[in-house]
């Protein structure tokens, strides 16, 4: 059994929205890496779901740097089957200031 991360290790809750056309819940995943330096690519940025938490890794960030290259978000309720990338809900959560990229 995988241990749940502590609340201090979490980057907050995964933002979800309801699609008005279908009524289905959509997970809104951050569009940039945790550092705010790189755009995430759905085909190259690993997303894993474990024990009620979603992890989004940035392949361009160096995990050995200790800068926290991956998002760790709590999933509120059942895991949505749909997802989209959007920075808006996460702008205040980046570890480093965005540089106007």
C-alpha cells in the first residue's frame, strides 16, 4: 500500500469544472510545470493517479535539483474521466515567479 503524502507535500486540490455541454466533470490540470518555467505537453508530461492524488511531472525539469519538478494535487471526490490543461486556477501556486515567457 502506498502512503499518502502529507498535507504539507501537496500543492493543493485539483481544480475541476463541469462541462456545460455534457454535464461531465473535467479535471483542469496545470499547463506549466511546478516551477512555472515550462509548458507541459500532454504527450510527454507523465500524469499518474495514486491514492487520491494526481502527479504531473515535467520532463524538462531536473528532479535532482530538488526544486520540486512535479505537481502533487489532491483529487476532490471521484476522479474525472476527462482532463484539460489550463493555467488560470494555478497561477498563485507556482514555486517561482513567471517570467513573462
